C-alpha cells in the first residue's frame, strides 16, 4: 500500500484542503490509503475517486481493501505476485452502488478491462481485475489505477439514475482523454491554490438540481466540461472560470466548442464567469451560440444569474 501511495504522492498533491486525499490534477483522480487496527489485524480502507471534496462531494468510485493475514472471502481488494514476482493491486470486481452489490463483469463498460486468475495456497482460483503493477513507474501506476476507476465510474453512471445519454457522453470524453496519453509535469515552486472553482461547481450543481434539471454526478473526465446536463430538449455544457481575463474567456470558448464537436451532439454551451461581460464580447458569444451565466456571492454563498 505504501508503494501505491508513494506513486500518487510523486505526481499529486495533499495541499488542497481535503484531508487524506492525494489528488493528481493532470489525471483527475484521488487516492486515499488508510484503515484501522483491529483484533484480527489491520483493516484497510483504500478509496479512489475523481473529484476533490469531502463526504459525498469527493465522488468515491471504488474501494480496494485487501485482507491482512486472512483468506480474501468477501474482501474485494488483493495484493499478489505474478509469475515474474511483480507485485500487483487487484480487485475482485464487486462494487456497492446505492446499497446494492454490482459486479463489473455484468456490464459492457468494462469489456476489455484486464483480468487475471489468482491461485491461492488452498487450491482455490478466483478472477480479479488488474488495478496497477506496483513495480512499475509512478506514471504507469497512476495511469493504470485511473483506467480501472474510469470503468467503475461508467458502471455507476449506467446503474444509477442517470440515462444512457450520460453514459455515452462520459465514454466519449474518456476516449478523448486516453488519446492524449500521459505526461509529466516538472518540479514547481510552492504556491497557494484557492478552492473557488470547487465551491462554484458545487453551488452550480445544487442550483440546477433545485430547478429540477438532471445533472451528471461527476465531471465528464479530467479534460472535459465542468458540468453537463442530460436528457430533456436541450442538454447543456457548462465551463466555469474563476477569473475574468481575456485568456479565461478564450479558453472557455475553445473548451466548449471542442467538446460539443467531440461528443457529436447538440448542446447549449454555457460560460460561467464571475462578472458581466463587455458588450462586444457578448455579441461574439451570441454569434457562437454560447450563453453566459454570471455569479457573485452573498454571505459566502454563490448566487447565479442567467440559469
């Protein structure tokens, strides 16, 4: 578990205000390694999610908890050696969705996900899904973990209250992200990072849901639009900006246009910005069919205009 944790620490950050989560910004994934002592040994709790936050806001996708000194049984996690003595983190394939056990193998979203038969000392054989080889480099460990977590995310979408259109959107964005491939960010100096974006994201989601709008439970991918709605006559894509410079506006325009083309369906594109826009820019956005939502705060609570 320390090897797994170290790989995420090498590429990620703990300095984001949410205790225990190792957040890898470039991949849009967090890992939390932990657990507690008990009479029969240490009881692991290792979680993986795709959004910074606390409680339900962090969007836990899957737990991978190996047993400590006892036969796996109902434990879904495992650490095992392959024939070359490489160490792997594995998962048995069952996840809990809204209180019900769901097996990944029953869903088309995980077809092609690598699996392996594990042979135990008592003669039993059990199939597991590969999560990550802990003898690989940091990029490979984090990247493999994300591939497995993405499969769990798609199964959760398809099994939950969201529609098939939401699954298709998430799948398309995942394909686009994988095509870009992994990359390494060099060492950087220490700096403070604000959580304004996350605060606006949560407030926007709540504001839409209060209007009865169906909103995806998670970001489409680490490279996708910040928020999207699905079903209904006009699904919408939202891109949030916390600054009001020309580069912020231009980046938001590009993100919205590219993702609408990528997802191969019509969306009402919405730019979410902290203040009203100049008339000339509004005219350009209207010609591009991009709407504008502005936000401010009252007693610390974000309020939106234009939803």
